[in-house]
C-alpha cells in the first residue's frame, strides 16, 4: 500500500505536532507515530519551557546561561535564534490552547531550574508536557488536512539513491517505509518533504526516565541513509529519578530543586556545595556526576532530595503529580526526603541540521531531540528542549513552505517493501537478550563516567551484537521489537564512536583518561557519517 501527502511527519511530540499545525493550511499532512499519538517524551516533561518574560531577565542572560551550561560548545548564533524566538513560541502554544500556571493576580507563575540565573520557566504545575501534548493533539485532530497514523513504526527512509540504486550527492528523501504494528504490513509513505521528529534514545541505557518508544529510530534511519550525525557522546543523565524497585525510573523534576529542595546523603549531609557555587541548582552534568561520586564514595544505592522544609500545602499544590506518585510508593515528600538516582534522560546530539532544521539529505528535515541544531552543545540547559522543539518546528515549516512542495520534481517510482524469503520468527528470546545486553553494556561502560578502555570494550560487544541482529533482520519478518533493537544497536555504536573521538572531558562527556577540557583541539562538534 502507498500513501502520499504533501508533508510527511514522523513523530508526535511537541516538535512534530507544532510543525504539522504550521504547514497543514497549505497541504495534506501524514503524521506517523509508533504508539498512540500522545505517547511521547513530551507528555512526560514535568518542569516546563524556558522563555524570557520578567523585567529583570534578558535575552543576553538566557543566552549566557545556555552557553555556560553547554560548556561553551553551543553555536551562539543558534542559541540567539532560539532564545529570541522564545516569547513568540509561548504565544503560539497559548494560541493552540495550552494553559500555563498563573498566580493569583493572573500573571504567569515563572519558576527556576538548574543553570538558570532567572525565573523564566513557564509550567503547568508539574505536568507541563502533558498539558502541551493535550492541547496540540486536540488541535491536530481538529484539523481536516492532518491524518494521524497511530501504531505505525518507521522502518527506513526511502531515498533517491536507494530507489535508483546509484549514489548521488546530495541524496534526496522521498518518504519512509512504515510498519503497521497491528497488521504487520509495511506500507510506503511518500511525500515531497519528510520531517523526522522521533525524539531521543534513552532506551539505549538500562536506566532511563524516557518512555519505551525512545529507541533512537530517527537517528538510526538517517545515519543508514547517509546523513551526518553529531555529538552523540553527550547523553544527559537526569540527576533525580525516583529510586524504587517498582517506579521504573520516574523523573522528579528539576523544578523541585528550583523551588528549594536540597540533595543529601543518607546521613542527612548536604553535599552539592562541595561541587559547584550554585549548589543544588548547578547544571545537570555537574549534579549527576556529583551524585554518582557520592554514591560510589559512600557505598550508597541512592541519595535523597529533601524539600520537607517547605510548607506541606505548598508542596502538594506546586507538585501534585510528583507528590501523588511518590505517595503511591509509600513516600510522603512533605515529611520525608525522596530517594533519587541519575538516569539517562536527553540526547544532546543527533542528526545535524542547518538553522532551518534541514539535514544534508535534500527534502529531509529533523526537529526536536532527534536533531543536533547547535543549541545544547555539551549539555542541555533545563527547559530549553521544549523551546527548541517549538522554534525549530516553526522554522522548518517556513523553509518547507518556501520550497513549494508541489513544485518539487516528482520522485521516481518507489518499489513496495519486499520481505524476500523472510519468515515469522520463533526466536523472540534472541531479540530480548540482545536488547538487554546492549542496555547493560552501555550503562556499565558508556555511562556518566567513562574511560577509553571501557569504550573500546563496549564497541567490541555492540559490534558483535550488530552482526547477530543483521542476520536476524534479514531472515525473519520484521516486527516493532526487531526494528527498535536494530536502531538501539546503531545508536549505541554512534554514541561509543563519538565518545572515542573526544579526547577530553566536557559537559556530559566525562573521561577519566582526559580530565580537562581541551579548547584547542575539541571545542567543536564530533561528526560521524556512514561510508558507502
């Protein structure tokens, strides 16, 4: 089956939905999403979205905070574009129906998070992402030009080189092969312009606060098609996820520390003042490494986030979702500190794009966490990710509309998906085993603290697993689990290879063999591209 439209969007988080709404008045939009439309990382975002609003704040302060958090690796021009478009991004979201929290006088209740010098975080209590996703999904479903395909998993990009079987530079994207999870059928989705908004890759690691869908699909597909990938070594570990055997790494928002919570050892000692002048409001890379060090030094399984010095009514009102969730696990955060540990959270690298979100494959855009825009550098400043998603969705839409999709030369005939002689698998245990082995390997050897020896060991193991996956992939009919396994193996390799290239410690990449920053040789992006 072949489905065609003017615009093809893969992913239904904040970036994909905003882009779809921006272009839908100008053509037909197909929006493909691997689970239900609202099952996204955006929905889980608690803290908020950063944008300058207060009189005491300024674009220059937000830019400086972003540059400093990113270890001075961000592209300052990109940072300025995103920050200066922050207020209009907030306006767009409000126009689409997002309700941000307000004070009694009806002004917006701006909060503060780690690395920010001012209160500039718009939020909806502690479920900001859920509120944003709700409003955007309602707007998308109400638009007659947008068709949503739920439970559809992108398999691979369709490019002109693949169709014509000859290499070309630059290549051109023609669409995507997509698996219907319910029927097992692979369909061809064709469009003059394709946008990848598939999110991150936290499931590459054993412990993550990402949803199960975060398997790096867009990055893996783009890499296989020949796009340039950058800065994959910079995986951000959120410092505070709930430590409980049944919690599945529930994230405890940085806004809790923004409102005064203190990190303590099991004996009650506050420790962050030993690591950074901002103490508990230090950037995430600093806080995650500090917690990791404290746990290893004292032999503890976790540390504790303490906000019990605040009024109980205030805690319940400001953080209702976190309060209720913790209470469900027997922890009353109004009277007892929350046990927390770091977990993989946000990928600061991804598919390289220009300042309009376009990749080096013609007619292929990447926006949101799947992309590497230059905004985050070596470490993302809290609440800049949702902002980036809205700003680059708008910019990508503007560029796409200027390209007049219907005037783009027609693509050559695309062959239907050919399963060859593949048959149904009777060895699903192999998929599960390889999945677990990759995630454990990445956590142990490519985590918060690294060394060249660990990275080389991890690369050997991942490449061996990839050989098994390749045999399995071509012998059996594809499933959602097999697609995701193939993708996390690819992304794992990219993370390791990028980490081996960076012979320094900067931001989220901390290598005990190279403890200092090296601005002479490594104050630049780590680039990697498939050779054909």
